[in-house]
C-alpha cells in the first residue's frame, strides 16, 4: 500500500469536512480549538520551566562564586606586616630563619598539596607546619603567633603530616648503583682526598626531645637526663637525607 502524501491527506480532509453537516463541522472545529489550546499550554509550561531552570542555575553559579570569594580569607586577612607576611612575599632570608627551608622548598611543598575549595590556604598551612617543626613549640604558641585558632593549627599540622607521609618514599630514597660513583666523587672533592671516593654516605644520630610514655621513663631517659628519641640519619655530600630511622614510637606523643 502506497502511503498518501500530506497534500492528498489535506485534500481528503477538506472533502470530508465539506461532506459533513453543520453539527459535525462545529464539533470538529471545537476539537481543533481544544487541541490548539492544549498545545499552547504545554509550550508555555515548557518555556516557563526552562526559564526557572536557567534562573536556578544562575543563582547556583552566583552562590558558588560568592563562596569561593569568601573561602580565600586566610592570607588576605593577615596584616600586611611582620615576619610571616615577609615569608609570604617571598623573603628568602626570613624563610630560612623561621622555617629552616628555602623559598624553593616551600613552593615545592605547596605544589604537592591537594588544592582546596575552602578553608585555610595551602601556603599558610605549610608555613604553620614548618614553623611548628622548626621551633618545636606548642599549638598554643603557634596559634598566638599566626593569630589563628588552636584547632586550625592542629588541623593544619595533621594534614601536612599526611602530605609528608605521602611524599616520603618518593623523596627519601637510597641511591641507585649508577649514582654511587658521583656521590663518592662529591665526598672526595669536599674532603680534598681521593680516600673518600668510595664513601656513599655520612651517618649520625640526634636526640629528639619527647614526652615519655607513661610507665616507660627508663626506656627514654638519655645521658643528658631528659626524655628523647634517638634518630639515626644517613645523608650524602650535598646534605640530602637518603635514609633515617627513629625506631617504633606508636605510643609516643610529641
């Protein structure tokens, strides 16, 4: 069966309408008008719903923009003066004095941190953490120095410890066989003697002051009569640490 073209359908509809009596034509006209009304109503509803969705998306984008602007409050609210602001501005001397690292090392550490959408900025958290390590002081003192809550200092330190743990295996590694010859030549050059050309590392130990675990005072007292944990460090001629060991300290609190 060959389908009829639209023109033939319209012509057939016109012939059928002409053949109808007045009552049937009036009923057909009412049906057509009702169909048009329903179609227009659906079209208006769809257009109104689309406008509502567009307005909702615009409000969501505006709220997100405002929230992102409010999130960067930590550095912008710091007073533009003092030692900490000098570090943020890139002062190499202040960075080495207060954090014991270079600006390059600080920027490298910040680059390894996961980007946050709210809260304290990564730069400030890294500085708080390094300052805490360099000074060995309490969270209360850090809180007063940076004018931030103690809970924020605690959060920053814990977060940075997790970051450092993730970087540990990729940074502190033993040299490969191909690197040993260069390390020995570096030691020989520093010592001024070829005798050290076979040296692959310098080892030393240090006492890290700690609070003794309850009931274990005798295990942590050292010859200088304070509680400590002895740490062994192995480094190469450039000063890079390639291995260290501080024992097991699961019940130790710094």
